């Protein structure tokens, strides 16, 4: 079976339930701007705004630590 490009990039991760995989998905969708979307992230293009401010990772981690 052929691997996708994403699987090849993260193939060093040995556990399929690693939190790194979820973190990569968050980065990919909410932090990484796309040329094809005029510099917007995938979330911004889909009108999913987290309202995180200038330091997105810090704000996201703070929110996650407060959520129960």
C-alpha cells in the first residue's frame, strides 16, 4: 500500500495515537498560511476563527489548560 505525503513526513512517529499528530493537524489547519488561500489559513478560509491574537500557540495552550 502506498503512503500519502503526510504519512511519509511523520513516519518517524512510532505510536499512532501520539499527541504530536493532533498538534500537527492543529498547526496545519489553524496556523499555516496558504498561498492558494491568499495568505489565509485553512480555518480562516472556512470562517473558523479562534480569536487567538498575535501569539497563537501561547493563547491556544492557555485556553486548553483552562478547559476541563
